[in-house]
C-alpha cells in the first residue's frame, strides 16, 4: 500500500484499485472488501478453475479455528552470557539466572512484559521486563546458598539477631547501622556470622570489649577474638580506681596499662 498526505488528508493507493484514492485506511479497506466480494472472489481462478469465494465456503470455512483469546505477542530471542554475579545483561538491564549457569550462554526470550531465560529447551528463569536501563531483576534463589543468606539479612534482620546474642552485640550493630546502613551492612553481616565460629558468649564479650575501648569495627572485634582477649576481664572503670577521670579518650592510668608492676616501681 502506498499513500500520501495532501492538505491534511491521507490518500491511499492500491495496485488492484489503480487510479482510485481514499481519504483514510478504513475507507480503503471497505473498498477492497467490495472488490473481493464482487470481482476477485467470484471470477474463475486461472489455476483451480474455481471461484475463490466458492472454494472458501465449500472447503475452508469449516476448517477455520477460532481466534485466540489473547492477542499475538511479539518476541525477540537473543543470546547472553551469565556473568559471575549470576546475571545476564540485556539492553542495559540485568536479569538473574541460577548460579550453576555462570559462564554459559543462554537464550533470552524478550516479550513485551516478561523476559525468560532458557538453557536449551529448559526454562531456567522468568522476570518482569525492566523498564529503565540499569534496572536489576534478581531472584535470591538464583544465588549460591551462602550468598543468598547475605541478601536475606536485611538491617532489620540483623538487629533482631543481634538482640538474641546480647546487649553489647546489639549496641555494636546499632552503632554501625546508624550511619550509612547500606554501606556497613556487609560488615554487620560478617560480624554476626562470627557467632557460628565462636558462639554467642564469646561474641558478646568481644563486642563489650570493643565498645569499652571505643573501636567497634568488624576487623577490631575479630582481632579481639583471634587474640582471645574476649576471655580477659575488662579493666576497672577509672572512677573505681580513685583517679580523676581525664578529658582524653585514650587516657589510662599506669596501673591500667602495666598492672601491679607499676605499683612496685
């Protein structure tokens, strides 16, 4: 079909209606239907020697199936590699795939609203289609179990778990999450995982010691545990020693630093 616009009116030309012009597509289609019913469909076909409309009524109409309830959906198929982060990249967005497919090429079926990932004939993942570049569509189940556990440990989960360990651990977690919680979440997750190695009692003591000395970083608490300092009693408060409390954070008495040796000097 060829068309042109003149003075705001769309004119349509068809080769089988040579010389005719129509103001719009609807009018052109109506003319084509009349042409089929009155001319093309009733004249003898050059090959079959039968009228096309007669053949349709006699042989073809009964074989027609009803149209599907849903409109036909276009699909585009692409190939994409699963990267070490368990995602494929498609049009600037990211879709997760099961970790066992890392390094493999998958068939990506892109529908209007859904993206499906196939490994051969097997469907391995289905996601809503991203609407903006840089968007991530991630299923936690696609990660290895040890990584999925980290994703599920939200700040709320970490606070709840810390509370079951003890007041000192909860205080450390609250302090770390108070500033830039998303940046420090991995440190908090790693801190709470220490309970699997040393148990609740030792982790609580290590957090109490770290809080006492004003350094609650994950690395410092792990150093306390590695050196077994969590099993040593905390120094007595400065007020209990009868010494005026100084104004400096790291100020200590000789007894606190050197023990009873300093008293004999």
